[in-house]
C-alpha cells in the first residue's frame, strides 16, 4: 500500500485560496487601510470638496451596474402577453 502525503505550508496559498487570504494579500490590504486612513485624515478638505462630484458620478454607475447595462437582459419580459401595469404580477399584489 502506498500513501501519498502532501505537506502544505500554511504560509503558501493553495490553488483554491483567494489572493486576499494569502500572506502578501493580507499585507497589501493592511497597507491600503493605513494609506486610506492617512489620506482621509490629512486631506479631509479635498475629500469633502469632491463629494458632490462623486455623487454625480455614482448615478450613472449605479444605473449601469444595477440595471445590467442598456441591454436590460435580466428583466425577462418574454411571455407576459399584454402588459397592463402590474395586473399579471403576483409579487406586486395584482391578481394572477
């Protein structure tokens, strides 16, 4: 009988380990957290000055990511026949 033993070093990520769970990923995330802290504390006036522009940028980004782009492929309009408001949708309180 032969037994294959694989020794796994806990510091070396395996093939199924996400990058942020590896040793270098944790160090990178820690460095980014410290850098973000110092950027926010030292440049608060600049961050607050950019907030209105970030809110304006968030609107089209939310539209693209929450609607699935302009294709609207995730809505599934097929098979409803005549659409008269919410009448045929049981999840909105209409009669089936």
